[in-house]
């Protein structure tokens, strides 16, 4: 789940999220948007990589690496904490 201070918005396959604590706005590409949509929906972490692999037609190991990298970068911003 996303923290309550994160507001996710999308316009087609692109999106952004706002950290309501700081007012910071972060743009997302289509895969980043999908990862956060999965988190928002409560999708288990081990299933997110499978979803990304299927929807973006990439190898599951590559999808797992990309999802982990994306989440590490987001966590470095301290927005998901």
C-alpha cells in the first residue's frame, strides 16, 4: 500500500505523484506508474515483477531488477516512508 501522504495521479500511461507532506511533485513513466498502481492496490511485492514482465513484455528477471531499482530510488526520496 502507498502511504496516505502520497497522492497518485495518471493521464493515460504517464503519471505523477505528490508527497502531500512536502508538496513535491514527481513525474512517472508508464512502468513507474504501474508499479505504484500495484502498490496502491495492495499487490504483493513478489507479484509486481510478474505484472511488469507481462505488461511490458520483458524477461521476469529484468522486470524484478527494474522494480527493485525503482523502489530503491523512490525510497531514497523518503516519500514511501
